[in-house]
C-alpha cells in the first residue's frame, strides 16, 4: 500500500503543478521565443533542448517503425518523431491530464495516448520498436521492475535519460539516498553509479553524459543569475544552434558532466555510426519546433479553457465520450492479468479476468487494481539479467537498497540530515 500511496500523492502533486504551470506560461515575461527567434533563453530551456538533441541524435542511428514515450509529461516528442521519421508514435503518462488532447489535435495524442502506472505497463510484448523514458527514472518507486517492463514492451531499443539518477561515485550515491525524504511528492529517490546501470542493462548497452558543463554557455554550477548574461547573448537562431552543437559534442563522464543517456539495443537491433554532420540541422529543426510549440500551446490552451467554460461549443468529435481506438486496443494488455482488452464504452474491459477500466477522450486509464508484489520477481530478473548470476546478485542488491527508500525517515536519519549537507544542494 505504501507504493500506491506514494504514487497517488505524486500524481496529485504533478496534476496540481500542471495547472499552475499552464497559467504561468501565459505570462509574456516568461516566453522564450518571439517570431521564431530566441528572445529570452534560459539555462532550463537550453538544457531541455540539449536533452532533446541528444535523444534525436540516437534516433538518427536507429532503424524503427514505432515509438513510445513513457511518462511523456508536457513534452511532444512523439509528435516530433512522427514528423521526422513518419512512424506511429505514442504518448503515455501516469497523470491523466497530460494525455488528453488539451493542447490541440496537432500533436497526435488523439488515439495515441494511455494513462498508466509504473512498473506495470499495459502493453503487449514487443509492442514498440523504441521505448523512451526521459527524466522519470529518478522518481520511480519501483525502478528496477519498470526497466524490466520497458525491456519487455520494446522490440528493438530502450532509451533512458536521467539528470539526477547518476551518482558520480558510491559515496555521493550513499549520501544522496540517505537524504531522500519520501514524504515529499515526486521526490528524487533513485541514484546509481555507472557500474550499476551496466548491471541493469547488460551487454551491448551504450551511454554518454547528458550534460557536459565545460561546453555549456555558462557553468552549470553557477547561480542562475550569474549564468543569465551568457544565455541572454543567444538571441538569434544561429547563435543558439552553434551553442547547442557545442553542448552535445562531448559525452564523456567525468568532472563537469551531469546525468546519463542510456541506450540498450536488443539482440539484432541495428545502431549505425554517429553522424556529427547532422547535429546543426537537427538543432535548427528542434529550435524551430520549440518556438512553434510555445506559440501554438498558448492558442490551444486558450481554446480548451473556453470549451471547458462552455461545453456547448465543443465539436462533436473528438469528445469526452470518444471510445478507445481499435488500433490502440490492439497494442494493449490488461495491467492485472495480461489478457487482451476490448473496448467498453469510453474505456476498456479485459476479456480474461473481466476487469473494467475507465477512460475519456479516447484515453484509457489502465491502473492496476492489484497490490504490488514487494519482491523482485524472477521474471523481471530474467528479463534484465538472463543467466548471469553475477548480474542477478548486483540487481537484487540494488533493488533491496532502493526498497529502503520507501520508508519514511526515522529519528536517526533526520539527525543525520542536520549533520551531513545534501550532496544535491546547489
């Protein structure tokens, strides 16, 4: 029950912050772009572009025909994937509001989104060629099982990024775990060193740092106010593209690096050599899309707010009573028993166990109704580690350590917080 309570609290917190963020984004003083050009670049927006550029540099090296963004949040990476590669791309998030087409039909969420929970993924085996999970790992209550589920539903590639989830050494990892306060919603609770990521993903995994501070316009450890002049200078697309290309040119781990991009190709999946010459074109395209999204989102959210105030203005299709699309149902499985799902009104029903699941706007809400098993299952271990006993021992040890992060802090830990400063403090 603790896991379910933590996840429910995190979902409520994220949903509440979504509403506040939407209201804040309408403030002209926080707009980053104007007329397609950067006018108020920030360290946050720059790092966000760097993360997208790193992801798409890897996608350029893959051969794939379908894509899932797991915990897609407010991003529109599936829309970008479909536009660039002409493949079906799907959204999924734990927060239902993120999956609704409130930002317009343009982004392709309609009939391509599912509300779910981790670690139980309600998809059939090998449902998608590529599964992306970006900036979520560090928050998960059951991260090991979640990665095993990603490996199950990915036919070719798993891509994971985490800024906070990589610890630079074991001492920092211990301190970071010691400082986790699970009473805080959406807290960062999972920290691994590179060797532990290697044990999780096994032979053939590839990785690079997510951010490399020496190649950024300003040091990432400086105060935001001190970084501002360097980002203010990125006031035209050419300057911004050049800065982005420099920022992604180094992927080593070491002093000045933060986070990790993990790529796990499954057996037989092709990974082409990198093409550095595509960086500038990719960066320019992503900047143009970011400027467009900022402008379009304001319009789409304004229209949605008007429709919410006056439902009579809503178009007939799509609408809240839209059923789940058959093509989407074909990819899904019951989160309770793994059986196939059929449409049932605006939601879905399992043809095996009979469990029914609600939905609206064509988005099924597939939360498992069964309590989580506290043990790391042999099935998850086999999916991650195969027959390697050494890796199984390491992964079990990681899982046991992360389980301790689910307990509320006791008096000893609270006392330690006073004596040992948080390694993640600015």
